[in-house]
């Protein structure tokens, strides 16, 4: 089955806003209560509480005098909250995410309806007492509605993410033979901060500058954050002005998303495979490695977070999957900057300020980022061939031996120091 998500804007009435606020509050309270119970149970028994065990608390809570208001909340919203909490725990124990956090009423609010949501005359009908909510549906909702997540952003906007199920299957992920007309290209991408992406298809190198979304709004944001900081905590004035600051962050987020969607669509539309480095973004912005401590500072962490490498890779992954393409992530320690893309000679050291260099073995002159992108592409094609997929490498031959020259056949972890990934992204 195919799954598709469409996000639409909601315009609830004043009464519906009150009802949604109550539902947000119930779901948030139940999440925090269930999370606390799970933590206590784990401390006492060494085991957490499952979905059924947590839901068993709800009937008694709805009858208790202090929490009787839970009975006013649509029951499936609370059950969906339980499911999301148990999923968060599973992701934590399988090391896909951090430990579940308690929710605050000051952050983004969301609830989930697992069924019974309908589209009525271009509006969204929510189950329970809320009813039909005015909506701006900008594209056709295709397929069967499975789950709808209603959220309220810090700036005060209401959104509904509608997950639908369609008949059919995603195209089989495969690497098609590239044609001379340019269809089915294989892209190698070197991500960085100076240039967001340096892209090569084997013949042509394209550079996409870093838009620096946050820097464009930094002065405005700083001025408004100062005004917010001067307002008395808990006052209506502070609550109103918090939305003003939130709108600036929202504009930054929207511009980043727009840039990433457009670039990934451009790359995916004519490619059979896209090859990138498997970057450890969290490790770049946290002080966890003494070897790279001196290279990490607040400004660098902010720039890395703003550029959106992780989101870019996620966008590429799902868009390629829809089209039957392939995303290949090579090892983050692969020495892409230190290899000559012509003869595969590897030099020992390459400081960050070296933007161009000449191979001492074959005398080929390289531009650092373009050479790295070519090496990333070649390594990705080698990995694809090792899987047994047929691939035609337009714009350059790939060694049929499925590997680099014996001169540097060694562990990729040893070939570059741990600082290289952070340093390589600065340029």
C-alpha cells in the first residue's frame, strides 16, 4: 500500500479553539502521567509498562473526582497518545531516538485521531464534539484517510496532517541504466557550510550556495527577543509577544523547507541514485569528543543546525523511494577530500584552508569540494555494484574491481582523523 501525507491549514471558530485547547491539555496531561508511571514502574521492577497496562489506568482516572475532566476528551485521542508513548520508548531502547520527554503547555501542541475523520465540503470533520472545522485544502485528498494529526504551532496556527492510504505499491527501488540523453543520472553530493551542496553527475559540477536562513533574520530576531525578555513572566503582554517571536522562527523554518524541497525535487527528478555522506550531525553540534572540542563553538553549532543536512537527506530518501530511485550513504570517515579522483592517490594531510590542490602522483589539479563530490559518487557506485545492482556510470568509468587501488585499501576509520568531518563541512 502507498501512504501519503498532506498538511492543511485549519481555521477553527472561537468555540472550537477552546475545545481543541481542552483536548490538547488532556492529551498532554495523559502523556506526562503515563510517562511518569512508566518511569516509576521501571525503577521498581526493571520493566516498563506496555500499551495495555497504561490504558488500564484510564477508566479509573475518568471516574476520579480530580481527573473526571478526562472523560470529556475523545477516547481515541488518549489511546493514540498511549501508542505514541510506547513507540517512543521502543525507539529509545532500539537507539533510534532519545528518551521520551515530558510535554509543556508552552511548546507545540498536537493530538492524533486514528480514525473517523472525514472531509466534508472542503473542510475537515473531527470526531467528538468539535465537528466540522473550516480548512484550506490546497490539493486533493486521495485514498482512505488513516490518521489525522492536529497541531497548534507556537505562532498560533492550526494544522492538520492527513495520512492517507492508496492502492498500489511504491516503485521497486532499483538503479536503472543511465542513458546518453541525461535521464537516470547518478549524483554525488558533498555537503558543506560555504556551499550547501556541491553536486556532480560525473560530467558536470554544480554548486548550490548556503542560503543562511537564520542569519538573514538574526538582527530582527535578536531585537524581538530582547523585547520579549523585558516583559513580565506570566503577563498577557509576554504571551502575546511570544507569538511575534515564534512567527520569525516560523519564517526561517518555512524558507529552509522551501529551499530543501526545491533542491531535492530537482535532484530526484532526473536521477536513478543520489550518493551522500552519512553525516553525524548531532555529534558536530554537541561537545562529546575531546579531539574536536576546540573546533566546536556556539556559532558553528548554530550554522550546522540551520543548514538542515539531516532534513535534506530525509527529503531525498522518501522522494527517491517514491520514484524507484536509490539513496546511498557512504561512510562518514571515507577520505573524500584527500583522494585524487583521477588516480586515487591519497595524500596525508589537508588543512581546511587548502581549497585547491595538485595530485603529486598524476599532477591533476583539483578544486577541493568538486573533487570530494566526485569521490563520493565513485564510492557510492562501488557500493551499488557490490550489492549486485546494474549501473551505468555516465561521465566516468568506475574501477571494475569494485574497490579503490591497493595503495589505500585500509580501514576508513584510520584514513582520516575524527576532526575531518567537522572541518570538511566548514568550507
